[in-house]
C-alpha cells in the first residue's frame, strides 16, 4: 500500500499495467483524460432527465426513505449516451484484465450530489461501505469505474477512499481515508471491496458522476437490464454491449427458449 492514489493518463502506452499494479497494491487508481466535454455534457443532461424519471416512477417518498435522493438507477432509460459509456476501450481493457471478456454490468448508476444539507449523513453513499461486501480469498469478483462528470474536489464531495482496504474482512480505520480529486472526464477505478464513501458537497452546485460496477457473469445484476430496457433497445447495441447488459446470461423462461438454437445462456460465460 502506497497511501497515495496512482494517476495514469489514458494516453500512456503502459496505462493498463500501471492501473493493474495500482489496483493490486491500493485497490484504487485514477485514469485521466478519458472523456471529452461533449460526452460529459450529454451525460450531464441525461442525468437530470433521469432524475425526473426516477422521481416519477419511484416517488419522492421512496427515494427519501431509502436515502437515494440524487441517485439515478438505470440512466440508460433516460438517454442513449449512457450506452456509449459501455463502449469505452480504456475501460473495457481493465474489465477484461481484472475479470474476463465475459464479464457483465452489475449496475450503472448516476449520481447528482447536491449541496450538503442537514441529514445528508444518513444517505447510504455518505457512509463508508464496500460495493461488493464479500471477500473470497483474494479472488477479484467485481470492479468499479466511477466516471467524474464534473471535477472531483475535496470541497464538492469527491469520493473518499481508504487506500489498501480492499480484499480484507476487517473494516478499516476510516481516519486514513483520503478524497480522490480528479478532473472532469477522469475515471476512478477501484476494486469493489475497497471501503469508500461520498464526500460532503460544501459548494453551491451539484456534483455529477456515473458509477459502473462490473462482475463475473455468474453473479446476479442489480437490475434485469434486458427486461428493464427492453429487448429491442438492447439488440440495437453492439454485441459487446449486449454481453455487458446480460443478453447472454439470462435464465431461460421456457423449454422452448432453453432448446432454441440461439441460447440465452452461452457456454463458457464465466
């Protein structure tokens, strides 16, 4: 453990081995300069559309009760721009190396972190947690790619991490936590067993981000994305995106589906 967060340019010829080394040592790294402003702007707009959709479908009371005000689950429902994030080569190579080319998307959530208000500490994201709470003898089950749509600073609620706290059964001393500050368009990559929390947004503006968590295909997704998004929409995406969305890891619904030529669960999806 180095106690500092490694930062690697997406243009660096050895970005992948550098990121992998940092993930092994500290459980976290920053990949810089991944997304341009046009992409960030489209995602930012989509997050606010998504917020409206979530409030309409779930209801403000449910979001308040679960501490999820500002969380946009399934943002692909709001904009196709979120599908494009799943096509990012710099992120896919990390997923392939840490998990496998057969990995799937466990979740894609948007975050619109508002200026701090009384009671914010009750939000789940503000409490230290692990996105994958099980440690299996060092086996990497899951990784996260947290995209900074706005720049992350200590003042606007940058994600706070405890370097080196990954792959451990014991909760760490959170006094060792540090904010991961980075420019907009950067990606915070971390082992999903790393202890982390959202920081406190002490500014007057929202701070936006998108969290993508990937797992081996034998783990259940947070949402059944094929049903949630609709088969027609999923099939319009590139084959790799279909794979990530779980198109080939569905449980057959009938004997007809089980025996048909194009199986919904492919052999070797590990």
